[in-house]
C-alpha cells in the first residue's frame, strides 16, 4: 500500500488541511493559495491545476479566485476524502492523541466558508508525471510539497510547461527533503557538491526550468506544522518559488 493510502496519513492530512494551527504557524495550503492569488493579480484566472493536492484544501482555496480548479493526486484515499468533502460539505476523521487514543473530529467546508469555492473544483486520481492532454492550458499550476515525493522530479519539471497556458505561472513549494525512499540519489535536483561547489535544489530548479520559465520573484520561506500525535509535530520550512512560462 502506498504511503498516502493509510488511515494514519489520512488523519494527519485532514488535520493539516482543515484542523487547528499549532505554534503560531497558520494553515499551509491556504497560505500557499494566498501567495498564488497574489502572484496572479492582473493575470487570467480561468483555470488552475493543483498537483499532489492530497485532501484538497489548496484546491478549494484556489476555487475562491479561479473559475475552474482541478486537484489531482495519486492517492485514491485522499481523492475520495476530497470528493466526499466537496459533495457532503463535511468529513469525519480520526485525530490521534497517543497510541490508539484520540477523537473523531469533523472537517466542514462551512467552517472555512469554502462551499461556493467547492462548486468550481473537481478532484481526480492521476499521476502528475503522466498527465493526459486533457490537462492543458491552465493559467496556474501549483505543486505543494510534491517534487520531493517524485522518483524523477527532473522529468516532471522538464514537461510541466505543456500543461500551462502561454504566460502561465508555475508555483512550487517544497522543503527539499531529498529522501532516498521517494527520490533515488541519482535523481536529486541538487543538495550536493558539483565540481566541488555546493549545488542546491534551487540551483537545480533554475537549470531544469530555464528552457521554458523565468523566475517571477525571489523565493520565500513558508513554514508549516504537521501534527502526528498530541505530543509530536513536524515543523518544516518550505521554500516557495514562482515561475512564468516563457516558451
Ligand atoms: C507531501 S504530500 C503534500 C500534499 C499537499 N500538497 C500538501 O502540501 O499538504 C505529497 C502528495 O503528493 C501525492 N503524490 C505523490 N506522487 C504523486 C504523483 N506522481 N502524482 C500525483 N500526486 C502524487 C501524494 O499522494 C501526496 O498526497
């Protein structure tokens, strides 16, 4: 079973997207969508594609400003949850406190005023690395914490422009975790010495995206907190970069 099909991860991601904030760090999918909205000021906002959307919060947030938003994820479980939320307006999940103890809590679109946005959004199971031609012409593509989960992020980045409109914007947010379990060392974009000089993932992104994109503005830090249990949290700092399609 894939990492993202389990009860455990479903509970963690439901809480991450729709639950409380911790340690003063605000809702990550919603802040990412807010930056996308800022970047798209004065640009066409007909359609957006959210790749690796998990249980859908950033997709729904983008639905506040885009006429049509498609959220895609490889996890059947996550997409089923996102679709239930969209159609029923709420979904119950288990918030683990310790061991088998915890509580069933309910995420609700109404709590975040997302009911209208939900009507503009569709969710589907799909592989971001093998997208059909039906996924093309988007004004924005957002990929939150996705590229660290791909076997071959270079191949993904080298072809993602095909799914954007001319002049469309690609937004990547990622903590560059470079875990062998997801991305073999041979496929890392950076995070090593190249010819004796540090070569970062950002350097790698610039290199692989250069044929089709220009950097729109300086990268920015976006912290997030994922609650694992009542006493264990992952506090991570992602870097968000925005790229305009040039070719
Ligand atoms: C680290 S999670 C990030 C989820 C969400 N964007 C967020 O920031 O909370 C990575 C997500 O990417 C999905 N994923 C991994 N590989 C994928 C692929 N090739 N195509 C689409 N989704 C993928 C996983 O199922 C998971 O939901």
